[in-house]
C-alpha cells in the first residue's frame, strides 16, 4: 500500500484537464479486450452447464456486461496500486496513471461509475448471487498487493476470475453444486497458466524492482508448471461436463484445446520467448476458451451430440 502514499500523481497536462476519455479508455484496456473475455468465458461455461443448455439470454447479457465492468474496475485498482512500479517497467510506463497523463481523481471517479453499474446489474440476479458479489470486489482489490507478498500471485487472480463461475451457477440454479466448484477450480488453474505466460514479458523488470510473479518463481520449470495447470484445468472441466450431461461435442472440444495446450507447453520448453511472442500466446487462450464454450453449446443443443 506504500505506493498509494509515497508516489503522488504528476500534474496532468492541459490536454487532460477536462474529462480525458481517451486516457480513460486506455486505462481500462478498452482496445485490448482479452482480459474481459478471459473473465467472461468461464462464467459462460458455468451458465451453460447450470442450465444444461443455452441459458436465458438475459443472464448471458448480464454476465457479459458484468465481466466488462468488473475487469475494467479491476485494472483501475491494479494501476492505482502499481503506478509507482509501472513507471520502472518498459511495457507499462506509458500507462495513463504511471505516466501522469491521468490523475487518480479521474481514475477513482471512473471506478465508482463502473462499480455502480455492476451493482445495478446485481439487482437483476438472485439473492444468493447478490450475497456472493462482494467477494469478487474484495478479490479484485487484494490482487495488486499480492504481487508484493506471494510468489504466485496469479493464483489470487485465478480465484478472482473463478468467482464469476460460482456467481453464474447461483444465478441459474439459486444454489451451488459440485460442478460449479469444478469449473471454479479449472478457472483458477487456467488463470495461473495463462497469466504465467503473460508474466514472461516482464521477468527482468519484475526481478529488478522486486515484484513477484509465477514466471520468476517457476523459472526454468515454467513449461512444466504451465503444462500441469492446463492438464488440471481440462481434467476438472471434463468432470464438470460429465456430471452436468454435456455431450461428446464438449469432449471433442476439450481434446482439440488439449492439443493446443500441448503445443504451447512444448514451445515454453524450448528457447526463451520474446515478449511479443509471450503476449500472443497469452491472447490465444481467448480462442481456447471460446472453443470450449462452443463445444458446450453444441454438446447440449445438437440432436446427435
């Protein structure tokens, strides 16, 4: 929490004296929605498994919009906490808060608007889902500080992303059953894997400034750790699908994604990745999640599945 107090914002430039919409959009990574999809897709899996097919369109829209709002709120919380660190990392020093282009006042105001929107969505969901929601906000607020304490802060990110699956299940069935926890566990394992790949971009900077990450912790064994996490993810999803009656099309999608994961693991075991290559590998996980979602829809919807 020292970075909130010891590193005041720079004075914004005159061009940002009004409402700096362009900087606010960059702050929430509007032009890079990978994080939103990685948060939304597990919730869509949970909605589909809980409904044993296509869930009500209303719930799908609520959780898609909610994923955008909460991911946007999460990155604002992250950048507020990390702005003093971000100024010393090549990839992040141009972020609006780190560069001083955007003031904390604007960021906090925008954060309040996003959280108010998310709270309004909760009014459309079951009482159990509303009771679960504060945990998601708590996890989003805690995650940035875990990078100072935990060797694998990506696990906390995974719990934060996975909590949406518990809320999604509760929104459909107004209870929490075993498959929901299996999807939750698979999401945690998945997030550790893809965010470890993402963290490969910043290894040297993180080591220099004292930020912890799973990429640093696993070191030369990163390929093995990522491969194990992805194997656990697929195994838990298979169990969730089996318990929920997903058809063979979902298992086919799991197999296809498993091949993709094996190729990524093999690449990680090779020579060191360039930062841009690690980022592309990270982004490819959105497509993996989408294939699994399509497999679920097909597994429940197609008559021959």
